[in-house]
C-alpha cells in the first residue's frame, strides 16, 4: 500500500503556519531537533535519535581475502534496513525506494567520500584484509531519517575498534583478544555529517511573513522572494517539501555530497547560506560526538594501564 | 492490575461476562468461562468483576465496532469511498451513510479530505466499514467531514485519554482559548481554533502529554504552556 498523502486540512494548515513563519513543533526555521546517542555493550553498536526518529547502527569487522584487483585495500559494505517497525509506511520484504535511496546516500557519504582509510584495513597484502560491515536499522521514522542514520553511522565508526593483529613471519596472522591488547580504532580521514534542508516557495504576500522571519531565523541571502528553507524537516515538513537539499560535509567545511534532486530551484546565494548553516551544525555535531564517544570509552574500561 | 501477554488464558467464576478489547472467548468442554488474551497490556476489570478488557499502549490501530475514528479519504469507490484509518486495511464508507443522504443527494468528499466517522463493522476477516450517522436515528451527531483545522497524531493510549471527560488536558486548553476537537480512537485528533498559534500550542501539548512522547502530567503541562508563545 502506498503511504497515504497528507490530508487537505493538514496541508492547508501547514502552509498557513509557514506563512506566519511558524513551524509545527515550535522550532525556528534553522533549528534542529534534539539529538542523543546511546552506546551498546559492544564497540561499534550505537543508537542515535533525532527528535522521534531513531536509528541503530552497528559496525563489525571480519577477515576476508581481498579482491584480486585491489590486494592492499579492505572492504566496506553498508546495509540498510527499513522495516514496518520504523513506520507503518514501510512494508516487509521487497526493498522500497526509500530504502534504496537511503543506502545509496550513505554509500556516497561514507564510502565514496573515502571516510575510512581502506589501506589501513589491510593485514597481509593479497591474503587477508578486514571487511567492515555497517548495518543500519531504522527503529522509528519521524522524518529526517537520513540525517539520523548518517549521525549514527559516524558515531558507530568512531566508537568501533577492531582487534589488534600481528603478522608473524611470511603469512601467519595472530589476532590478539581485547583483554590482552587494546583494540585499535579505525583510521578515519574525516567524518562527514549529513544535514537536510526542506525548501518551500516564497510566501504569497511576502510583507508579513518575511518581516517576521527575516531575523536570526533565516538563511543568509534569503530575501523576500527567495524560497523558504527549513533545517532538519520532520514528519509533515518532509512530506510537503517542495524541494529537498541534502548536504554532507565535514567540520573542516569539506563538502562530501551535495544532493538536490529536482524540486524547487535555489539561487546560489541561498545555497551558499545553507552551506554556512550546515558547516556550523557539522562543527557542533563533531564536538558533541567527540565528547560522547570519549566518555563511553572511558566508562567501558577496555584499556587497562 | 496484572500484566498479561498474548496467548495467556484467564478463567473467572462469573457465568456471564463481557469482553472488551484485547480478549477473546475460548470454548472449552468443561463449561468453565475462559478467555485468551490477544494483546499485551494490563488486565482491567470493573467492580463487579463481570467486564474485562486489556489496557495498553500501541501505535497501530485495530478497529472495534462503535469506536469513533478519524479517517483520510484515499479513493472513490462506486457509491462510497475508501478511507485510511491507520489500520492494516482500508475501511469503506458508504455514500448513503450520512445524515440526510439519498441516492440523489449524496455528500461530495474529495480525495484526501478528513472524515470523522464511527466504525460500524469490525471483524477480523472482513474489511472495516464506517458510517457518519447514527443508524437508528439517522442523525449526524457530530460525524461527517472535518474542514479546516489540523490533524494531530498521537499514540492510541493518548487518544483514549483525551476521550475521558475527567482527563485534564482539553479543559486546560479550553480555559486558555476556545477550540473545537474531534477525537478519534485511532490515534488521530482533529483540532480547530481561531489562530494558527493556538492550534500549534494544542498540538504541542498533546505531544508533550502523550505517554509515548513527553509523558508530562498536569503541572508539567501547565508550566509548559506558560513557556509557549500564545
């Protein structure tokens, strides 16, 4: 069954609220929902929530033989699962379009942007490499699933540590259990954060709405006739968006992915404004993530010195 | 009240009992009154001990006869409409199940409009059916199309709480500003007020008081309202 589209009263109310520069959950235009992380017992097991959206990410590594054409590189695979547990809109069985879109975006953000140093995953050239498997499970979807999934994935990659290995002689590999040698964190080049914006056409009478929204709550470069841009769209905002913009970028302002598939055209100024906002948010997320992952590492006491 | 899980068998002394949602009668040859639980929750009974039901919270609606629900019209079908009520299947609403409707004069509902209706038929092997009037009196009694306003989604427990006349939230909101509501037991609440802001406040309060969301009590909600811009 196709998900039911929003009803006429919902749609009308949403746009009349937007015309008054109000969001349904009382946020400002450029305010994101609160996020939180909780770590599982294993390293690399992270549950992330963004508002009511919740995603579980798990990273595990196993040893495999590398592909013959790339003997020095480890393997990385990202698996996504959207089950009816997340929302009544998803069906079990066949992969839905949303699931494919999510998997492809995560693949672009983490694999194709070279987040993980693949050569560091090599143990014995041509013989043994690590295969990282990242599993993403959507537990609840209330909009902004991609942002939440990418945050969970980033946290899981930071949290995960692989067992230490030692190569003895020509081709003997010893895996040290975590009790004897502290597990090794992954070599990450950078951590991209995905940030989503929803765009809507400018208000029909710009005077009232723009005057109200023109303060701190709007993207720089947004004028009266420019489209309205909302950070971190939830639920109805997501469904009724006239255009979506996904930006994945590192706190060092390196863009990994800019994804704007159709929808409302955006002026360069508005796009640049959105990038500035996203860069600020990526820095905040980075600082927060760093603290949380370190806290958990200290609490776990894996390393004894 | 004991917590029960689906499949548990419950026996009582009473000969004639009434079963509410979450319970099913099982036949047994020993002439004992027994029932089996079909839903997880706490088992409740009335003071006399002849009525039983299972109280719990969930997000997926399963229709029961006579319950008021809010549906979204998803398609036209012959004489009536197909309506989404949040169940696994679509419900059907007959074109003549409205007050004053006749073959010539039928209400005109558009796809994606909202209707407040009562479940007239709920059977586990059949598609649910809705009606927008009382079948005996043929009066609307508040049912029909909902125009304007806004639809808030909440957990099923919250929508049942709101239907309880002793529950604090709606009187509290009503003391701040006038509002109209239509309460569906399928986790949907329709709110209408004069100002957009007021509807947003009402929606956020329902979200905050929802046991599945914020789970705030009366005092917390009072404090919460005073922080909102009204």
